C-alpha cells in the first residue's frame, strides 16, 4: 500500500505546502468494473468525488476495489495526502452505475 494519509474533510492535522493544482476526470464507463488512475508524479495532496450522486469504491491495490475498498458515499469527498511524494500512487476505482466520472484534484 502506498504511503497515504487521509481524511473525509478538507482539513488536516499536519501542515503541508502545496503548489500547482491539476484536475483530472476519470471515466468509469462500465458498472462494477475497476479502472486505475496513477496520480501525477510529485503529488502531495489530492481530493476525489463522483460527479454524479453515486457510490465510489476506492482501493490502493489492483483487483480489490470490488472486495476490499473504502466507500465514498454520494455527496462526499475523499481527501488524501501522499506521505512520500516521490512514490508512485495508483488509485483503483469503481462504481455500481455505468457512465460515471470521478473528479480528482491533485496538488504538487
């Protein structure tokens, strides 16, 4: 598992200096089918949410977003900090509905 700390709010107990932000839209065309997304190199902080009001299942291990996942319920966001920004972080996502878009904002 990558070095990630997370919270469900936009606040954190640690101070982290972030610079440039970037937005990615991840298409999930098929229900209950895992897609992966590699965070940009040097990412320090990220948030994600589903554009529509549906559940997002998040895992940090391939093939586990359907069995061992964190539920991001409709209307909520997931906020994470990359403890070791030099590491590669891959998110594995799926939703129970077709044609969904997960919005991710990253800061480096």
